[in-house]
C-alpha cells in the first residue's frame, strides 16, 4: 500500500491546495460569515462528501469523459453555474434587517449539507483536477491502484475538512463581529451574492 513518505507528501500538498483561494473555500467563507460557523461546517461536510463523487469518477475512469468530451464537461459546468446563480439570487433577494443568525434566516442542516454537495459535484474541473493529481501519488508496485486512489481521495477529503472547518470557524467569528453593525446582514448578503455570481461566471467560462 502507500508508504509513509508518499502519504506525508500528499497530505502536505492537499492541505496547501485546500488553503489556496478557490470556489469551495470562498463558498465556505461567505456562508460562514453570513450564516455562522455551524452552518459553514455543515456546508463543509457537504463539500467534502461531494469529493466522494470525484474520487470514484477517477477510480472508475469516468473523469476521463469530462476531459475528452466537451459536451459532458459543458453540461455539468452549466448546471453548476446555474446553481450558483440561483444562490446569488437568494442572497440578493434577502433584505431582512434582522440579525444574521436568527431562525428566520436558518436552513435545515440537511439543506445546508445538500448545498455543499451540489456545489462540489457540479464542478467538472474537480474531477479533472483529481484525474491529474491523485495518480501522481500511486505506484502499481504498492498494490491495487484503484484502492490507492480511494485512499488518497479519503485523505484529501480529511485535509479539506480540517482546512475548510478552520475557515468556517474564523469566518463565523468575523461574521459575529461584523453583525454589530445594523446593516451587516444586507452587506453580507450582497457580498455573498456577488461572490456566487462571480463564481458562476468563472465556471461558465471555464475550459477543460
């Protein structure tokens, strides 16, 4: 199986990649600031669960379809862009002057979790990234490559969970501080909406 040096190198690389600004951690950041750390962690759990889809896609060779078929790639990316625009619409539509974390603005844990899952699995670039990234740390001499891919995928999910949860906790505290302003919620909703719209445009214009 995987040796210790490979695992250590992979965990280091994965943690740094999770820290680098990208759609997922920006998503966690804005949602944690506007909804609180707890909701941000629920979204993080959804995002990390979505990585199961991409890991499986790489292990079974499905990710290669997104890399070779422009139609499959475009279908999935436009679904993702549409979902982000929907979230942007919800953020801009919310004009309540109540505090950030009131029941009026709350979503069920499942809906928050589902939001993270959908956000992750509708980004075909994650599958393509995994297709390029995970196999670099495998070695046929160490056993079944498919099993190695699943192990690496699980390790990446663990790294992302730790990093994104940390972002959620910090952003949640910032949101609580920012909430002292009477117009904080409207400002954060508009900020979140702008980020979602920007991510939607970036995803829609992305190429393989």
